[in-house]
C-alpha cells in the first residue's frame, strides 16, 4: 500500500481523528488540573506567608523596643531554617523606614522597596515578584499601647511551590501519555472493527465491477453495516440474474435477426435471379414449341442473363463473406484522383461540372486500397447517375478530430425520406438495372475499416455522402 493510499484511507483518518480527540481532551484536562492546582498552592502559600509574617511581627516587638538586634537576627535565622525553608529573607525597618536588621541569602538580592511605602503601611501588603519567584510581604510591627514601632518585610520563596508543581506536571505528563496511547490503540481497534466490513464491501464492489457478477461478500459487523452486506449480496445476485436474462434475450434476438436477415437475403437473391431465369426459360420454351434452334440473338440474350446471374451471385458473396484484406498506409487523395480519372468520361457524357477541393496535408490512413477505391467509385457513379441532365459534382477531402473524411456532393434530385433509411440495405435499389448491392457492400467495407458513412440530402438540392476513416 502506498503512503498516499494509506493517508487517504478511511481507517487511517478515523484513527487519526480519534487520536487527536483523545490527545486534545487529555491535554486540555491536564492543563486545567495544573492551573487549578497552581492556583490552590499559591493561595495556600500566600496564606501561610501572611500567617508567618503576623507571628514574626509579634515576636519582633520586644527586641525592637529594646534595640536587641542580635535577637532580631536570631529570630530571622530560626525562621529561615524552619517551615521547610519558605522564608527567603527578612528585614526590619524603623518608623521612618530606616533599616535596622537585614537577613538574607548572599545569592538573593531582595528588590528595593520605597521607604514611603513601608512607613505608610498600616496593614499587611503582599507583592508578587515573578522575577525572583517570591512573595514580598510587608507588615507593621505594633506594640500594645504604643502603636506602630517599626515595619517587618518578609520574603516567602516559591521554591517549594515550583517543585510541587513540577512533580504534579511530571505525573500529569505520564498519565496523559498513557491515556493518549490507550486512546490511539482503542481508536485503531475501533477503526478496524468499523472499517473492515466496509473494506470487504469495497472488494466485493470491485469484483462485480470487473465482471464477476453474483460475487458475494462475508457478512460481518452489526447494525447498518451488516444490513449493507446482506443487501449487497442480494443486489449482486439480482444483477447476475438480470444480466443473464438480458444476455439470453440478446442471443435470442441476434439469432432472430440473423434468421430474418437470411430470409431477406434469400428473398432478394431469389427475386434478382428469378428475372433472368424467367427470360431464359421463356426463350427455351419458345424454341421447344416452335421446334427450331435458338438464333444468335436468343443465345446473346441468354448469355447476358447468365452473366447477370453470375454478377448477382458474386456481389451477394462479396457482401455475405467479404475477403480478408491487408491494411496498409493509404493516401485518400490518391484514391480520389484515380476515381475521378476513371469516371471523367461519364461526367463529360452527362455534362457534369467537376469541383475538386482536396487537402493534401491530411495524414494517411490504414486501409485496403482496392476496397476503398471500390467504395469511392460506387458513390461517384451513383452521384453521376443521379444527375442525368447535368449538374455539379464536388469532391473534397479534410481531416479533424482524429478522422480523415472524403465527401462526394452532387446536385441531383436528392433522396426521399422514405428511402433514406434503406439505402444501405442489400437488394434495395431504385434503378431498373441495379442489384441494390453496391452501397450495402460499400457500407460493409467502410465499417471493416473502423469508419462510418454519413448521408446528408435535400430534395431538389442534392446529396452529400461522407466517408469517415480513423487516422
């Protein structure tokens, strides 16, 4: 299976769709959980930091009043080593914002805070500092009866919060990967279960399309898929029955047509042969009754009638069993020129004006030269005979749409509508001395070349016969 076919397959698309839905859902849920967990942890840390700041501010009252800086320093040190190390730094300021004690890690440089902010704060102020990943808390140090005696600034680190979130994120990633992988596997299994009956139906359709009528598929699946398989088998069976019935009817029709055609041929042949035989029989009976030998004129008549019978039989055989011809590269213009040369005396005798419009750039065609010469000659002679009182005969050649055409246009009386559909039928003729086989044989020859003949006629305006041959 090619990559393009795999990408275009329904099974692949369903699997990818399920995988994408599972993955997007899992990632969204994980993101929501992580965001909510971060929010909860941040609130908890803020509450805890605020609580610590309040406790430490109460503990700072006495050391600050007695200016015991070491006690303040020791209190900060104990706070930074306790509570899982969430206190990052501590600072104590006087009433005017002057620094008294500062304790912090050498690696950490707390952001500068405006003294006016410190000196003016009468409640707890919490500032988030994302750059240092800390909460900066300012608390007034209040002594009972004396009021505010200083200010405490405490830094609460987010290190524990970040580490906790990293652990949660790792677990969520692992869980999401397991869910996505399970979803993909479930999607593949579901796609295979759903698509397999469709693939089997697809193979069945291809078998029927390739001509294997009546082919049935395995009935699997549930619900509509199962009903579809059953309906396909029923349809395939009915199609085979219908086609078999049509073939039988067609064979019977062909057989009937052959018998009808044979009857028509036989009737036509019998009719054409009967006339000359009647003439011969009458001469023989006359000679017998008068008891004298046939004269030279009678023998000449009999000979002519026998030749006529011979010609009729030959034309019939030429139509019924045409000889296999060898097709070679042939120039239609050369055949047209030869036929014009052969029929020129007839044109002059009938006072017919000839117009030639031959396109010598047309390609050659695969044809039997003698057969095509016979076709063109027959059409040209018919056109000349149609113009007993003279007229114009126009012969043209052209090419286009994969065909080469030769057209013979006469200005005769045209062909009546009732005769137009019968002109290619064997033994149909409007001439007193015609056999009706000329155009029938010509039509067969053109058809053997893979071509066609078209007739365009109008009463009192003439007829155009076109010979179309594939290039």
